[in-house]
């Protein structure tokens, strides 16, 4: 049978690919993905900057190479994206935040923008009118210093907004809460209720509680507040994660995770819904041992979750006068603040954590609290050798004589630049100018070769790291005050500030082997932004930087709409 010309043509076409394969062989293996034409930076812990304009990402989600303009680009790639000259930075790492507290701040009443007592009362009343369920009203973010109130608000003030339902409002620092009369009644609070050792109840001249509960006294009210359901916790986590990614935060230390918090993260991981990297520090030794056992957990969910240590508290906060000072408060001479533990108990808890190689992070804001923790570390370091990476969280008010002690024993100063720009006026009132030479002392820490790790303490401050970078180099707030910067001798350079938010924060979290810089072999966690912080001279322009894209593991996980 003869084949038609058309049939022969079809057979020829079918045979062509096989012939081509014989002639040319199989297609070469691809080398991953490439982001080209970027203004890329990676910053070492010492502030050394490396610049590149091409980022090659391997199939394993790790950085394969940093390319210079004259470097040859691979021909066979899984994808190639043109960065159009945009700035590419390592993923920002928040060394001190509170993931679930951020989520609940986003799902409850937000009072952080209130400017007066009347403003707060109006917002609470409106919220109550629009939310008939649940029965308890919970909120976060009030700050009597911003209101220029000259005192704490009271239950009577809050009753004018809502009287028939329990209302509990946390102060912006998380170290005090305001309750209305209905909430105090539900918790069984009366004039006979005693102050706990690690907190106090604000009282009037007759000893009657006024409605403000500071530090450990907050538990007296919180025990009556209904616990959130798992579905509420999961929703809060989703909202917190989305906000963090939108600010270019690719990893965060979660300071004070509870067992319930850990279970939220595990549930998200189980359904492949955890995108940010979380390094967890259990709230107290018992929590850490319950979750981690006798050693830090391995990295879970492809490197997205790990519990590495323990969070302890030496004192409270400056705004609620719970920070423990060596001398009395200038604006309230009858108190020096609240020491949460005596020396023996603090050292016992730190020792118990160190026995199981759990990293120890201790909250210390006042100069007396910092002295206490430094002394405990100095004593324990004789027993617990090796790479312990003791952390002091906040290190806000430090006796200048104690600053050199931070360099001993590898102590990490985990600090939050935006605390300085938010607190400087209040700090002067609380302590007086003469006692602030060791306050928020970033440049001195750098000069003393103290490992610096920066964060925000969200939701106390916004998790946005760019106002933190601006504060670190200017010591000025969003309105450019004070002119010239507050204690300007403590300003640091932008490379130093970026290092503290990236490689320094990774080192503090015992994760510098995988994140914090974009050197080959590290995970490809990075952000694309609309401002180059390393060449921009105006700190306010840095403050207003917008994140355009956030990438984790070489995968784009967030895009600005």
C-alpha cells in the first residue's frame, strides 16, 4: 500500500524529536531560580556589607550564589525575574516579639492610637455598642503618658464608657491593665485583696483598688477572663503572621510562648500554614520543659518552628513604674519599682534551664534589674561553660558602670530601638536627665563589642522594622524630635543597625547557620523594598520604606497589593 504525501509528512514530523534527541542529547539540568538586576545587600554581624546584583536560588531553597554585574548568568533556570534595580535585603528578623499577643491585639479593641482619656472612653463605648458578644470586652494599647493625664486611668473612668459588662484593657507595655468595676467584681477584687510579691494594685487613699493592676497583679483579673477558644487563637495567629510578613519579617523570636501558643504553631505547621520562622522561648522553665523536654527542640516543619530557650522576668516596665531601679523614681520617690525575684530564685531558675542546654533570656529594664541579671550570669558562667549566649532582653536603663559587663561571657543585648523614640520624654520624667547616660546605649554596646540583636517588642511597638532602623541611626521619633537626636552619642550606623536586625538577631536565636545573611548555603529569605537604607541619608525616608515582596525559602510568600 502506498502512503500519501500527507501521511509521509506526518511520519517525518513524529520522527524529528527523536532525531533531535540523538543529535543534541537531553536538555541540561536547571540550576534553580534567578533574581537579576537587583540592588542587593547582605550584612555580616560586624556590619560588613557585601553588594550584589544577582541572587541565584538553588532548588533546595538556599542561596546558591551572589552574582556581580560581570558574572555569567546560568542559561538553564527554573525561573528568572527582573528586579528592575529594586533593593534586596536579607529577611528582617525581630529578635523580641510576642506573636500571639500581636494576633489578639489585631482581633481585639486597639487603643494604641488614642490621644486622651476621653478618646479612649469613646472608642470603648463604640466598640461595646458594635460587639454584643462575647460578654467580656478586651482591649490593648492605652498609654496615659500619651494622654498627658498625669495619673493612671481608673475603673470609674472606664465605667463611664461601659458599666454593665466586664472590660479589661492592657496597657501598651503589657505590664499593667485597667479593669472596670464589673470586671473587678467578677474577679472578686476588693479592698482586702492583697498585692502579689511580683506586682501591685493601684489604690486610692482609703486602700480601695482603683482599677489598675501592675505586673503580677494582672493575674488577679485575668484568672476571671474567659480563655479564647482554639479557633480564636488560630485566627489571631493567621492575622499576626500576615502582618509580620507584610513588614518584611521573615523570622521572629517569640518571647514567652505558652503551651497554648506552641499548640497554635503546631496546628498551623500540621496543615502547612506556617510561613514565618518562629524561634520560641518558653514562658518560664516549666513551659519550656513541658514542650522541649531536656534540650531545645529540632527545627520543625522544614525549618519554620523551634523552641530553643526560656524567657524569665527580672522586673516590670518603665511606663507603669514596675522597672526596678537602683534609686527611687524621680517622679514617685516612694518606689524603686518591682524586683520579680530575689537573687537565689533567679539563679536557680537560670541554672535549671542551663542544665538542659536551654538558652536563657531575661527581661531586665531598670538598672537594678540589669545589675541583678549580669551578676547571675557572671556566677553561673563558672559552672555552665561553652556557647551559652545568655540574653538580656531590653537592657533599657543601665548604670554606665555596668555597661562593660555586657561584653563578658558572650552576653547578648536584645534591644528595641523604637522604645527609645517612644520613651525618651517619659524616661526623663521617671529618672531625671542625670541618670540616663546608660539608657538605650547602642553605640556604647557596639564599642564594648557586645552582640546586639534588635527587635520591636511588638505589639508594644509596631513590628515594622524600618522605624526601628531610622531610630537607631537618628534617635529621633516620627516627627523628627528631638532635634539632633536624644542622647545622640548613642546613634549607630545603618550597617550596624541592619546587622542587628538580621545577622545579629539570627545569632541571638542560635540560627546564624541558616538565616540572617544571604551567603551561599543559607536559606533564601529576603525582601524587596522601595528604598535603599544604606544610601538614603534621610532617616525619615528609611522610616517610610515599603516592603514590596517577602520571600522565604526561595518562595514568594507576600506581595504588596
